[in-house]
C-alpha cells in the first residue's frame, strides 16, 4: 500500500513493472499532464500506415474519394475517440478493464482482449515489414527475412518501462520526424512527378467521385478508425483529473486529426504524384538514406505503442482466463516475437480479410462500451453506475456485451464479405456498430442488469473515480 501511495518508478524493479497498471485502474497520483499523454498517443498518428492508406486509396480509387474517406475517418474516429477517452480518463481504465464491468464479465472480456491483441500483433507485423522493405530498397545485400527479424525485435527495449519511457521517446523523436518529413516534401515538390496533372483531380480510368469507389475507400479505412478510437483508452487513462476536459479532447481528437486528415492528405499527395502506394519505397527514392531513416523512425514510434497496447491486452486475457500474470514486459516480448513469426510466415498476404474483420469487430466493441456507459448506466440507470474490474466481484459472463458483440460482429462480417450487397459490404463496420449499440440496450433492459456484479456494494456512481 505504501508503494501505491508514494510511487517512485525507478526505485526497484517491482515498481517499474507496476508502472503500467495493466491489470488495475491508474490511481490519481500517477496521472500525467495532458500534453505528455497526447504526445505518446501522437506516436501512433505519425505511423506510415496512415500515409500508405491515403496513397493506396488515391492511386486505386481517385484522390477526391480518398480525401472524402479521410474526412469521414477524422470525424467518426474523433467522436468515438473522445467518448472512449472520456471513460478512460474518468475511471483510470483502458477498454480491456472497462469491458469487464461494461457488459462482458471478466471471462467475457477476455474475448475482446484476445482479438484486440491479435490486432496489435498484425499491426506490429505491418509496421515491421514497412521498415524492413524500406531498408531493403536501399541495401539489398541483406536478406529481407533478417531485416524483418531485426526490426521486429529491436523495438522491445524501447517498451520496457511503460508510459514514462514512451513519453520521453516520443518527445525526443518528434522533432526529427518533422524535419525529415518536411525535407521529403520539399525535395518531392522539386522533382519531376510520375503523374504531372493536378493531384486532387486524379481519377483512375473508369472511376468516378462517389458511388462504389467512395464506399470502398470507407470500407478500407474503417479498420484503422476502429483501432484508433479504442487504443486511445490505453493513454487517456493517465490524464490528470484537474486537466480532465482538455485532456479528453486532446487525447481523444488530436491524434485522429493528425493520423487521418494530416497524414492522410500527405499520403494522397505523395501517392498520386509518384503513383506509388508504399511510403517506405517513395521516401527512399526521394531522399535516399534519409528516407530509410525516416521510415525507421516513424515505424519505431508506432511499433512501441503497438507493443504497449498489445502487451496490455495479452496481460488481461491470460490473467482473466488462466490466472497467468508474468508481468507486462513478458507480453511485450511475446507480442514482438509473434509479429516476427507473422511476417516470416507470410501472414500479411491475408491482411485484407483480417483488417475487414477487425474493423467490424472494433466498431461493434466501441459501440457496446459507449452504449453501456452513456445509455445503460447513465440514462437508464440499469446495473451499477460504475465500471467494476475486480474479478471476485464480477460474474464470468454477462450476456449484455457478449451476445451484442458476437451477433453484431458475425452479421457485420457477413455483410463485409458481400453477402448482403455492395452498400453494406462497404459500410459493414458502421452497420455492426449500430446493431451492437441497440442490442446492448435491449439486452440490458431485458436482463435488468443482474449479470453485472455479484454483490453491488454501493450502487451509486463512484464520484471519487471521476475527474
């Protein structure tokens, strides 16, 4: 107890592991300033995958369709992100812990933790591959598999001590990122482009603005919208209570603005100008070795956050199901090794179907948590008015969240693979979110909230947990 009242992370290894608060809420004395928390979250937003998504959509479906999709993503991810950030900062928990008392039960929440962890393993593999191919583009004497192993494992040390280490790394690397990005844009603007026409009027042959092309772009980007909205909780839970309003807005919205609107637009510009959808390739061609360094820097910034969120999810899953708690740093290594195996096994060849399902699942999960928090708990006052996370006070399963998520994800996935027509195929994630939102409310009313906690000790809002 004394350690929790006076945390000094550097004093001993036990407290260094405690720093992460992977399995419990973050106490108020350990909260951080809003800019430090936002700074860590921005490490995600500067990932090349967001530039690549803009380039890919623009080259394949037209610049204007890509732009509209990026605006859509900014708005939807911003709204969801602010809602999730509000809950995380208010209760000091990420979505893994919120799910326990938010309609899933502690075993039911393990479903979300496991699939969430797989998501981060796949993203680690994506970012590691981008690094590997960027360096290979410049130095082809080194086999690509060696580069994959190296870059997959090299980020482990950067993630050893949790949020405070992440904050320092992101602060030190941000100025370098901005300088190299600016240099790339200046050099590119003075190079002869592959496509000499107006970037924003570019359309592939046979495409048009709107219609199926735009819906396809929205379908492509939904997976990233879902993950960005949810992972914000891993960082927003550290916001200081006295900075609650500013922190919730900053952490919930600014990363979404940067990753979808700013980085997305930059990706569109580069992609159309050079008719290339891989930023790791065109940055190397533009500024040579500095392009490779830029790629490595951006991917390290994102992969340390991928490892962090992945390790939290795996910690929750194995603690919930198997009572196996070796510490978050163990799961950092596990996540990195799993990502390397995924790269080497060619799992990225099946990335499209995986991201399609992830978009549906993550939208449905976010909708369930928001419906439970703002409608079931607050408006209808069903069940406890707070998010319980301690296993001994929870049922293993709560049908409210579990059934809502499974039904919405199943139907949404069917829609995403074209079974229900073109429109729902490309709006499947949004469709799954609406379905999950409604089902959560209906099932909570039908069950009268009796599966939330075993013993409702104080059936009132825990105002001491509210910033």
